[in-house]
C-alpha cells in the first residue's frame, strides 16, 4: 500500500493503527468469531466499547463526573438544533452567538427557530478573516455559543471569553488538538470526523446540572437528558464509528494525550506558516493572531505558477490540498494524525516553486 | 476464524463478502492508497459511492424517479420525528397510526408533539400478539403510519391497507426481505442495521411530490427537501456505514435481488416454524397468520429444560438467541444474510431437547 500525505479537511487522516485495528474488527472482533458490524449494540462485546469511549473522553479532557459524554448520530448540524432545544427557554428564550464562519452561521440559523438570537460579534463583513474579540455576554442570555475553529477560513479562537451564562462550543475541528480548561464549558460538541474518528458519529459533552430548565417539550432524539439516562444507547448507536473513535482516542492517550498532541500540532503549524510567511509565492487569508493550528487555507500569489504547483504537490503524493469552494486556493489541514514529515513534503514542494 | 451462527436481532449478520470488502476498504479504498475512513465525502472516490447507494435502492425496490433516496444519521428513532415534521400540517395536523409494538408506539409518541394522532388500530392490550386489520383511514388524515415488521413481538404485516392519504412505513426490520409494491408507499424508512448494512445510517425513500405542503417551519437537518436538494450530502454523511450498505445491496442484487431473497427467507422461516409447531417443547408468542419471516420469538414450554437448551445452542456455535428483555424466552432472527444451514443447526438443537 502506497500511503499518501493526506491533508484532507475532513473526514481526514487517522492513525494507521486505527485503520489496521478497525479493519481487523470488521473481520473478527476481539477474536469472538463475529464482525463488529454484526453484533448487538447491547451485547457484552460492545457495551464495554461504548462505556470506555465515554470514559476516555472525560480522562483526556480532564472533566469530572459533573459531565456526561454522548455519542450521537446526525452530525454537528443536528447539534445546531439540539443545543437550543435543550438550553433555550421556551418563554422569551434568548441566546448569544459568535459568528466566525459558515458553521457558526448555520448554528445561528437553527437557533433562531426556537428563540431570539443576538449575534454578539461577527467577522462576516470581512469574509471571516478574524475572530471578533470585543464583546460581552451577560446573564440575560440563556447561553453563549461559539465555534472554536473555523475549517473554511482557517481561524481559531485562542482564548475564550468569560461569560455570565452557559458556555457552549462547537469544537468539531480542533477537539483533542490543544490543551484548554474544558471545565469552562457547559456543552462541547464535535463531529468525530477530524481528530476523533471517522464520519458518522458526533460526540457531545454535557454538564448535567444545566439540563431540564427550559420548560420546553423536547422530542426524544433531541433530548440530552434522555440520551444520558440511556447511557448513549437510547437507540442503536453508530457502532463502527464509535469503535473507531475509541481506537483513535486510545492512540492519543497512549501517545502523551492532548499535551503531546498540542506540541506536535504547534510544530507542524509553525513549519508551514513559517514557509508561507517567508515565501512570497504564498499567503494566507486571515489575521496572523487568529491563525488556526488545524486548517491552513492559503493562496498562490502568482497564478501563472498554479499549474506547476498543482503538478508538484500531486507528484509528491499529497492528497486533499484543494481549497474550500467558498474561498478557493489551497487548504492544508494538519489534524492530530498528520505526521510532520507530510508537512515537510509540502513545504519542500512550496520551496521548489520559483 | 471460527464463524458463528448469528441469530442476532440487529445489528445482525451481513454477507461475509461485505465484511471482507469493507475491511479491505478500511485499509486501502479501491487501491487509492487511502482508507475509506480518511477521504473527503465530497471526493471523487466517495461521491460515486453515495450516488450508487441511492440508485441501487430504487432498482431493488422497483421505484421510478418520482422517488428520492436519502442516507441519514440518527436512526429510525429520528425518523419518528422527521415524518411528522415533514408531513403533518402546521394547522390542525392529524395523522393515523397503527400501533403494533414498541417501535410503532415510540413513533406515535413523537408524532403527538406536532399534532393530533389517531391510533386506528392497536394490539397493545393483547401484548402485541397480532396485527390489527379492521380499520379504515380516510382523507381527513395527513398521513397513515405503520410498522411493517415488529422485531420484539415477531409479527409482520402481510398486506397493507388501501388508505385515502399518504402511506408511511417503518420497514427497518424487513426492508429488502420480500417483494412488495413499494410504489404504494409515499415514505419508507429503515435503520440499516438489519438487512441493509451496519448500524449508523438510516435509509429514507420519499416520493418528492408530497413534500412542502404542511406550512410548517422545518429545522434544516429534519427537512427531507433539503437533504434531497443536497443529494444526501447536506452535511458529512456516515461514510463507512453508507459504503458497507452499498456492498450489502450489491450482494443482494448479484444474488437474484429481493425475489430470490424472499424465497430463501420463506424456506428458512418454514424450517423453523415447522419445528416449533411440531415440537411440544417450544411455542411462539403470536398469532400464526401474523408470524414474521424475519424474527421468531419463541419460548420453551418446560422451564426445567432451559439450561439444557441454552447449553446446547451455545455449544453449537449459535449467537444472539436470547429473547428481548420485554418478552423473555428466545428470538431467532432470520435476516437475509443468515444461511439456511444456520437455521438447520438451531432446529437440530431443538430436536435434541426431550
């Protein structure tokens, strides 16, 4: 197998060990003579997978038992709806949202169906090229919602505000990539398909005490409390995506946890940004201070060299470098599982373009 | 690998070929040097998978282009909510439901949140041991909802009523197992994890012309029209479960389609029911005329023989025969991929209990 340098924005590269172990489990899970695809989610073979997949998240994020971890279907897009269903009051519900890009904007759209949304900061007018910072969120809001990393625009929140209400964060594209005080948050959610696992499952971390206070009738599947009561087995969970996520998180834990991942991610990002900053052929789209360690969208300054660059990175075995359709150019995603050697290959190609 | 006789009620046995091909794709998908878990859902490698996964369903169910096929997350339980969101009118919405078991009852619970539900028939008072048949559904209802097969109680609708409204059916546990006039239905949905694929994706078939008529504001993820417009790629789909489902459906198509599967399923069910009917040691829970070809819950009539029977079927390499917790006893699920040889092994064990 000729492995490529995979810079895909998601679904994206995972540790090779995850591919090998999960492929084996599809053939024969833990030597039980059955595929992981054909066993009951309530079997003695799978229940420990779900239990450990929930427990390892709390260990990695350093969260205590005030928090519960869920694995749900429907993607982060369904969380855009579940968050207001669970946290926005039925009567005069009001939430504060930070608008830092497409996904934040989609979250706002769903919340507006259930109550009043105040956008307390937005960089939309400048094509989301920075993270708004001068805003206050008072106790008049049911909650504050932000997006920690913006895959399309390549910006990332380096700090999080102190707010006088519940703190909700969509961490889909940078969860497990850097150390944060995760206990600052009341709800964290993340589509697995970046640093956490394959597509098809979304992790939700909820501080239990915040639930049940909206006076709202919540449909069963949208109700965090119900999923918590059923230990994330309200209905058949996405068995294989949960298992592959567990393998990914075990790999992270066995390799120094988030602390070491963060160091590796900083080194990879520095290597690439240093090249972009020193090479007049390339430039980024966003403010330096808000640059993401995970996603690096960039453009070529001399369009006449585009074909040469495209041919060169493809010849070097690089995959997934095309930019998002809404921004154009290129995008290098540097998720946890991407080795620095792949970044060096890209940097070498960039240096070769004169 | 010592393969077992897998009677699990779901997730359940799939064709061995599906395990082998999908395990290979986890290591290297189509020889592209990347795992199917690490490629973009919008890549030229995955888009054809989604396109074909949608197309093959229409071929197998013999449906024309009036219908669209979607692959969604959240399970059939989320469909319990999506159906009324998409079909029940905002003003004076009213739907007719047939109550044939736990899943039907759960569907009713969600629909009641959005409008009036009339249960036009129910066998609840007799522990769901039969399918109600004497009911009429007139045009005063926005739609009629039924459950084609009841995994827990082992009953199955052999015929479907002629109704004067839209026809919606949860076919989670018998889709692709028998020939029906599928064009009789306006919405068919099915969690994949029985005859269709692994857990983590739900197939929805919708007749397009019925949508957009409720006057209701539908949240994005719950809106069939939006998923149709985005060709089931509104957000990141469950990539691996969709691919494994496609492999399962290709296996079905290559082995005579639904017509041949139905013959095999009838032969398997006859073999088991004949043994139950002729062996005084065993009996079923439900009316003969409504017996499911997919799920056969049964009990042992002499409890003193239970340990002997349990030891015997376990020794024979049988898996997943324990009954559902709400009914007790045993349950043999005879999904498409279960070979008749496995049923013969079970029948031989049953014959050995004196």
